């Protein structure tokens, strides 16, 4: 596509010069400025600074664990942000217990961009709640402290909020939905009585109680989780030997569910030079894409996991351990997926 654009621009410029020769000497006089050749509409530009600002704003509400003031304040803010740019916003309220307590009031927030085609919609999702405990913190004194969730929660939402703004400015051909899932991060690995170990409560509720009168059922889904890791501040050694480098590997549930979309995403990232996307397969991850896979939606999870960032489920999951550059790698890649044909 890029070569074709270059050829088209060259031909357009040549036709302009030829056209001038019919009404003059054909020679550009000193000081003359030829009009610029026509170019295609601008590619939507993902703004890393705006995305990182959205991450910080979420953290400014404090931890967003179930039942907290931060949870309610952030919920209201997210609704306002999406209502300002989406064609339609659906609020799905529900009440549920978690492995860590309750019952609590929860809300999934879904924005629809209707698109210009009759294609089946693409669902983009991220969870917006945060974990009530820092159970992975190396300091035992911190393990019952709610986490701030800059990476684990706010990062995926931040990328989607910036994409939401771009979708308003550049209506997509294919319909797109953006979903902010509640009640994802209160699970316990030893939980056996609740689906998905008590994780993914909000996405499971939405997948099994889809508001069919309000929203079209998605054909495909892309989930974002832990997409803000800062390579400089993260000390954990990655499997390839890189210290702290964010890595979005090929998650097994995604490869099984939608290998074609996995290939589209990772190929786009590679063409754009986004090195956080690596061709390394990791095992299945229990995340918000799994309830939708189980309901027949072909879904992909973009996640930094196996191992997770060093700050995962600790009190150090703060904005200073996140990076606007990493958010950009993810958001810019998804621009290629949502608006194909620019490369």
C-alpha cells in the first residue's frame, strides 16, 4: 500500500507539470511554487500524551476496588468520557459477590460506533476496576492494601479512551464497540465455586446477558490488559533476556480462538516497528476475553504476562512504572487494525 501511494503521488505530480506546459513554457520560473500533490486522508494519529494523561486521571481517583469511593468516582468519569464521543452508550448495572466479599454494585460501560458498513462488529475491551489486595507485594505488610492499578486496569482503559476519541473523529467502516468491564480483578486462584476463579465477573456477566436490543453481537474481540509497562523502571528479567522490556506474547487462548486476527495485529506491529509485540507463545491466560470465547466470539488478548510486570498486584503499580511509549505501541498498532489500508 505504501508503494502504491508513492507511485500515485508521483503520477499526480507529473500530471500537474504536464498540465502547466499546455498553458506556458513548461518551465518553473524562479520563485514559483508548484502546488503539493494530492494525498490520501490523514491516518488517525494516536496521541500517547493524551493516553497517558487518561491513565493518570484514573489513578488520581485512588484504588478502584469494589465498593470504594474511587470506584464510584471513576465510573462516573468513564461514563462521561464515552458519552462525549460514542454514537451510543449502554450502561449495564449488576450486583454480585466476589471471592473477596460483597455483594457489590458493578457496572459495565459499552460505547458503540455504528460504522459505515454492514460488517459484524469488533469489540475492544479492558477492565476498569482494580485489585482489593496487593497479594504479590514482596513486603508482607502491604499485602492487604488495595493497589492503584496504573498498569493493571488503567493502562488498557487509557488506550481505549484515546481510540474512542479517534473513532469519533474518523468514523470506521466496520462497527466498533468499546467495553469497560467491571469486577475483573477480585479473583482468587484457589476459588472453585465461581466461574473463572472469581475473575472476569463483569465480562462474564456481559457475555451471558448481552443487551441484544441495544447492541449488536460482536464477531471478534480484542482485549487489552497490562499494556503500559515502562521498560526503564521495570527490573524483571524477561524470557528473552531483556531487562524490563514490555512483551506482548502470543497467548494460547487467542491463538486457538482467532489466529487470523492475531496475525493481523502482530504483523501490523512489526511493520510499524513496535518491538513490544513478540512472536513467543505463552500458555492460556484467564482474562476478560475468555467468557466471550466461551460464547463463540473469536477473541485476542494483548497482555504483558508470563511473567507479568514486576509491579503486578503490588502497591508499586503506579503511573511512574508505566510508559506513554508502551501505550503508543499498542494504540498505534490498533489504529492499523481498525482503519486498514494505510500501509
